[in-house]
């Protein structure tokens, strides 16, 4: 397949525009030079090369997928590798799994989350205590009582400022919705998250649940509430393909603003060191 076939017509138009030179009084500057984007490595082996080096910094990226597709691993890998390799503090806001379960489960990859927490490079903010109705023994946690997402987000951002957080992950929108109440409250909360992440220049991954989807040409669903993908700068879909006896994990970059990205359905592997993404050519020749 020719390289041009990987990208939609809009991307090809952008490449033509980038070759156009704009004359200024001092010198000639290309459109591509003017629009240089700072990027944050994804932490996922094989993915940076599909995104021109990583996620655009300060943007919100939606990670969509059915149960068991690796969304939590995917998000924590972004924070863990960012802290370990780039010394960029990260914050993981969990509405779904208790922090101790997260530490235990992801410790199987050799990730010592507790050590990074002690070094001030990672915070796991416990919002699961709200639905449990009991106080959390975590250092960073939501208070017990009536659900107040406004106060929760304020506390989260306060922690992020104090730690100098550069990366954030929120897992998950549907779990948050159980505590939010009405659909209108959920939508307001999603908009609030996107605004705060952008305002504080945090590169943020948020997860949402969708049903397993086939590889057919039928219209696909990219979010749970029909709004997440529109307030996000990028959408990555994790999925299972195949029958129950022989299923394969895949990754599809639906959109990524300010990025010329891969548009194939790429094979994904969960190894003993985390998630690895490969191109179709690497797996199938």
C-alpha cells in the first residue's frame, strides 16, 4: 500500500500546504515550521511513531474501548513511563478501581507505582470512596458524603498544581457518571474536565466504555455518551477482533488534532512489560 493511502485527503492537503512558502519581511517560513507542536511520548512501544512522536502536549485524548481491552493499563503506562523516563509527574484519577488494586494489578508488569508516589512523581487520586460511602485511607482522595464533582475537580487540580503535574489520566467516564446523576450532569462534568485539562496545560487521557465493534464499514460508536469525542483533541479506540475462540486486540487512531497519524487498525499485544502496538506490516508482512 502506498504511503499516501494511510492518510485521508485532508492530511494530504495539509502536506501540500506545508510545502507552500509564506514570505515575510525577514525570511521565508513554511507553514509546517510555524505550526510546530510540542509532544508528550505515549509510553507505549510502537505508538509514538504513529503520532509524529507522541500526543500533542496540553491536549485531552479519549481512550475508548470495551471491557478488557486494556484501557487502564494504557493510561497508567503513559503516566508511569512519563515519570520514570522523563521525570514528568502524573496524576491518575480513579472512579473505577481502588488504588491498591491498581498498584497490585499493574505491579505484574514490574511497575513500582508506590515508589514513584513516594518520589512525588505519581499521585493516585481515589474517587472510588464516594460510591463506597466510606473514608479512603489514601493520601489523595475524595471526601465522603454527597457527590460534589465541582469540589472533586477543584481538589484534583490543587493536587496537580502542588505536584507540578504534566500528565493526567481519568478512569473512567461511565464510573464517574454513576456518581454524577443525570445525563446533563455527566455532560457538564465531561466539558469541565476538558476545560480544566486545557487551561492547566495537562496532557490528559480519559477513558470511556463502548461495546465491542466489528471491523465492518458500518457506523462506529466512539464514546459512551456521544459527547466525549467532540470535546477531545484525539480519539484512540481499543478493541477485540475475531471470534470468541480466537480474538485479537487492536488499536485505531480515530483522530488526533495537529497530527499526521496512522489510520490503520493496528495489532496490540499485552506483554509482561506492558502494551505494545505494532504496524500491520510488522505482524503480517
